[in-house]
């Protein structure tokens, strides 16, 4: 028999007494943005705190660096108490002033009216993402306090992605890729002990990115219908990619020892980016192989995250 500890819910202001002086600086820190990135399923990179928009200042302006589209801005509006109309108005004002593509409203508690307002915005504004997150602080037994985000409202990713399929007249292969990534995400949600979060938008494409906690790096899953193979990789794509690759290559023996299998180390000297990958044969178009490929990709994503995450942060 296990002795189950009791979860205690603490006051947010016991940890962050003041929204502007305490909570916003923490959220803009590396650890704060990592927590938020994990909840949203994207990789956030800080641009500015208290960023001016006309006569007002947005709490935090960041950018999403792991979306497979033109990089766009994120407005983050914070309040530690229950939501009010003032902060909703500020969120929309800041978003318009910065031409943001994603809006994140973080609060201690969301009223039903404000949750409904975010749902309505997501339904009617297809080009902008709106997220409503509650922040809570808990303690398990006598442990140290811990925080967690709780998503109250988010874009209806599945319906938007399906609409995009029809609007852009994608092929059946693209729709099959979309369905495959959605199946992978649902499979991951039912697994215990995951180190990864598959919270990003499923898209009709042959790759799926997972946040790895640092800009310039991507943990990517991919499917190749021509070669009939799937793969998991760490892709480095900024100006230091070759330097980072060489440093990781120096740890090749330890990395492959921890994973338990060899990797393909692709420095790609003729290109800006570099890649460290593992592949296996298989086609998502073959129904009898589909579930096995989902489980293999899920396993490799967790293994890559476990082995590479700390190494990437220390580069």
C-alpha cells in the first residue's frame, strides 16, 4: 500500500506578492518561459518585458521560434487575481499594437464570461491564437511549493487544421499526415511518465516539432512516404549550429551509450543547419504499421528529450 500525500493549494501571492515586481520577472526568466513553453507546446523566446504599445505597456512580448511558419509575436498579459474586463481589453490592445499572432492571458482564476470570450475569439479569429491559462501553486505533503499552469481555453487546433486542409486543397497524403500526428498526440496523452509535451498544433506536413527548451534547437519527428521511413532528430539551425554539433559529437559515445543505439550524425557542411537522427523503415499509409510507428516515434521522442535536454541547455 502506498501512503498518498495530500495536495495543498497555496496562495499565489505567497510566492509572488506583486504581479509587476515579482510574477512578471519570473515568467520572463528562462525557467518561467520554459514552463510556459511546455504548457503551450511551442518554444518561446523573450523579446521585451514591459514593452510599450502607445500609451500602454505589454507585460511580456515574446516570439515563437519553433513554428513551421513565419515567426510571429506573442503577447502575454498577467494578473494574479480573478479576470476582469480591463485586462481583456489590454490583451487585445497590445496584440493589435504589436500585430501579434498569439495572445496568452494568465490569471489566478478565470470567470465563465472571460473563458467564453476567449473561446469566442478563437472561433471567429482564425489567424490569431488565444490562450487562457490559470496559474496555481501547490505543495504535496511537506514538499517545497511548486507551480503549474492549467489551460482554460485554447485554439481548436483540430478543426482549424482540417479547415486549412480544405481551404488550401491539400492532397490526401497531407491529410493522412495530419491524422497521423493527431493520433500520435492522443496516444501521448494516455501515457504515464512522459518527458515530452505534444501540445503544438497538428499540421498537414511530414514533420512534427516538440519544444526542447532552447531557441535554435528542435526535437523533430518526421515521416517520409517516398523512402517509407520515419525518424526522430535533433535539428540545430542558428548561426552556432556547427559549433553546437561539434560539441555534441564530442559526447557521441556517452550519448549513444545512454540511448542504447547508434545515431546518424549529419553535420551538413553545405548548409546552415545540422542534424542528429535515428530512423526506421515503415509507412504511415499502411494501416497495419501505423500504431507501431506511433509507439516507436513516441518512445524515441522521450529518449531524445531525456538524453539531449540537459546537454543542450549547457552548450
